[in-house]
C-alpha cells in the first residue's frame, strides 16, 4: 500500500471522509488496459485542489504495473501522481488481529467514495460482481456498496469500463452478465425511461468497449473505451468543471 501519512489504511480513509473534497475511487482489474491508469489520473490533475483520488488494484491488475517496458508504469509511480492519496491492494485489508471497533478498509472506502470507476473491468471480475463473489478488496467494496442509499444516506454510482478479448466480449455469458448490470442494476435517466421512478433507480453504468486491434493480436470489439472519453465521463458525473 502506498499512502500519505502513517495511519493504518482503513483509519486514514476514515479520517479523510469529511475533508471537503470530491472523492474518486478508481480501480483496475486484470487487463492490459490497466496501463492507462496514469493517463486518466494525470488528465484529472487540474482538479487536484478539490479532488482526491484513491486507487484499488486487483492482484492481476498489479501485474501490469511492474515497469516491464517503457509503456508499463509501476505502482510506486502511480502513487506519486498529484491528487492520488492512496493506492490499495488486497493485502492492505488483511490484519494480524481484529478488535471490535477497528476500521474495515472496504467499508471505509465505500463511505469515502463519491463514485467508483472500474477501468478496466476484466471478464473475470465482471463475473464475480454479477454473482456476488467477494474475494478481493475491489469485489468486497462492490459487494458492500450501498445500493439503496439507506445505509450511508446517499445513493452513489459505479462506472465500469469492460476490457477483454473480442471472443470473450461476444460470449453469451458476457451478454447475460452485462444485462444484469444494465437492466437489473443499471442507472436509468428520466428522459430514457419515463415515468421516472427513483425507487427503481440502479447504481451501475456500463461504458461499452470499442473495436480495435487488441493486445493479444485479435481485432474486434473488446478494447476498453478510450481513456480520454472515460475522463470526460468522470468529470461529468462528478460535476468537475474544466
């Protein structure tokens, strides 16, 4: 874990919940598109006076951040970017002992975040989300998300940007899982789904992949939506002005 300060991760997050800033929880799962994270963060640096960013990496995502090539950054370089106040991996939630009242990282990250953006979202993590599997820090946060707004007093959105091989994207299992996110759990805009009923409002927004030449050599739909477009959508959803 890389974070400013000496507090335990869960306590540090809790201390920043009321810091007066907008809070972006940015996550990546196992896809080569993870290397776009520094570009997304850097594009948001002009908001750093009132925007705090914390990043979650799955174990698979971290494998793309080992500085293997010039285009692959490191976790340390990601943590050093302006506006980043913490980078978390699965081990940051593990403790040798737990006592009642101690902070829980995935719960505090949920409370801290104004929005969660998973870019990229791998096929594996997509499947885990839909089936409620919580075997990592990221899937714990998503499983513990306040989907009704009744716990934290506010209903917040999760944006996901799938990225996978073209055949995986076209697989019927993927189509089924995306339907769950969009139709069962999806955000519904008033103009698109009249009459608008806030009690049926979902919390997921899917940023569909694009057609491109993929890292594996295949050509087809499956590449993560352009990182510049993801930045624009984040700014819109969070009310960040240029």
